[in-house]
């Protein structure tokens, strides 16, 4: 049984990898043909970042389509293989009401909203050079979070209102589960969006996060959820092949929003919300730097960082982009490993 499920997760990940690798040249060609190119924010709103990344203007964006598009195609292929071919392919389908309906649906909704935001950015429609303002994105995240909270909390759906605190146990928090759920999704989506600022950064740290959550889902017997995490890992590895420095295309909000929302949902489905900051430590650091900078400018009337998110601060200090990315990957790997260790210790003690 466990071996069969392990093969399923591996098969899904490998399939997603090859679908993403094969589709990447086609997507890149289409992005170039239709002029879907990144527009750097106005220098007046982000002078340091604009100066550092001015050379990247005109690079194709919306490459995140490859990631979530691959997930959907992989899910469709596995569904057809299971229902039509049967036999050894019978258990490959990972579309399941209790485990993957909500993550897949929320991923698509977030991806499409992110796609619209990217289009506004390309056309320079909106504040600070185009795209949705941060407050509008937060509203979108909150709405998706509310939808997810209803799916979890409602008795006719999952009837779920318990949070697990490591080394303490599971606590029924009742109606408070809803605002907690919304907060987790807002935080994960916002953090992913802020992290997507250097070539290969978000893609790399996301692999560690999905890998950790996939392991936990598998240990908990949520094999379909583990397969979904595997699909993300396969797609992200293929995506990084062309997204590492110097990148051929940017992920765009269509990718970062899909990643952030899905990470938050998988954390809630595995009841590991309190370990998510370790699995996605770089995303937490990135978003905290933005929040700290904002409050410092409002209250103290001065900046703490040269530029935010914090990866731009290190860029401004003269650190090469590829070095920042690789060091953040290392931090992600160490922190995710620590999170897994705490998860297993919590089950043993």
C-alpha cells in the first residue's frame, strides 16, 4: 500500500516535470510573440529597486502559467489514466474531495487573479507603474481565505476547526478557526508575492516548502495531497531550469499567488500551520522586512533597510543576485529540515 502510494507521488512529480519542460519553449515563444514583457516600477516609488533591475525591463513575464498549468494538465492526465487505462494506472488519480478539491480550485482562482494583475502591469494600468495595489491584493487574499475557511469549517464540508500546536496537542478553537485560516492564507500569499523578486528565488524556496509539506502529507496518509505537492515540485524544478539567473522569463503574480495560496492550504490540510514559518522561512523574512520597513517609515520617519523586500537590501549593499538566491536556498533547506525534525519529534514525544 505505502509502496504503491510512493510510486504514485513519484510518477506524478516526474510527469509534471516533463510536461513543464516540454511546454516551456512553447509558453516562452507565446509570451514573446504577444509582447508580454515585464515593466519595472516607476523610479519615484522604488528608486533603488528600479535602478538595480532596470536592465531586466522587457523580460517576458507570466511564466507562472507553466507551473499551475502543468499541475492542471498533470491532474487531468492522471484522472484519465486511472479511469480509462486502469490496471497499473488505476491509483494515479489524485483529485479528491477531502484533500485536493480546495487546493486545486483556490490555485486556479489565485492564478487567474494574478494573471489579471500581470496584464495590468504589462499595460501600466494601476498605481506605481501598473498592477493591483497591495491593499487590493490583500482583499483578494482575504476573499480566497474566507472561501477556504467556509469549506473547512462548515459541517456539510470538512467540519474542521482544530489546530495542532507542536508539543502541546490539538486544540478545538471553534469559530476562531475562521479568522485564523484567513490570516494564514493572507500571510502565505503575501509572503510568496514579496519573495518573487530575484531570478529563481521563489521557485527554489518553494521546492523546500512543498517538499516538507509533501513528506508530512504522506506520513499522515494524505497521499493525494502528497501527490499534489509532488506535482508542484516537478513543475517548479522544470520551471527553475529557465528561471535561474539570468532568467529567460519571470514568474509573475500568476505564479506567486498560486504558489502562496496553495502552500497555505496544504499547511492547513496537514494541520501544520505553526510549522509553516519554518518550511517557508525565507518568505516569512521577506514579508516581515516589508512590514517592518513600512512601520518604521510611518512611525520613525526613517528606513531600516535600503530597500525592501530584504533581497533588494542585499542587492543595494553590493551582493550579487545569484549569491543572494543561493544563500536563501540554503537557509530554506536548513529551516525546512528543522521543521520536519520538530514534526517527527512531536509525533514521538
